[in-house]
C-alpha cells in the first residue's frame, strides 16, 4: 500500500543561502512550502488524520504582465497574498 508521503516528490536540496520567503509576497517559497508539506503529511499519516492543500491560480496574470507591465503584476501578487493572509489570519512565516 502506498502512503500519501510516498506520492510527494523528495523536497529540493535545501540551500541555506536561499531565503525562506518570497521577497515579493512574503509567502513561503517553494523550498519552505515543500518542507512544510512533507512535515504535514508525516504528521497526518502518524495521526491517521486528513490533510487538504489548496492551490490558487490567478487568472490572466500573463495578460496583466504583458499589457500593464511586471510592476502591475507584482502589485496584483502582493495584494492577493495580503488578502489571503488576512482571510486566513496567519502571521508571516519565519
């Protein structure tokens, strides 16, 4: 029988010189996200609980960048991150 954890790819090799947060959105970067996901999966398997992962895709970001420029796209990403953080009422990652 295959466990949930075995379905997740091995996390990238952690590079200590890389920041853990995206400098634009202040959300966890992919390396930190993968590490947290692996830890959460292990915890769920140990407790025989459940886990949900939400994937959010912002529609037409390519169009925003192409027509309004990358600075406008960066503002959209920062605002989306801020709204998600407020909605989830979480403190920034450390």
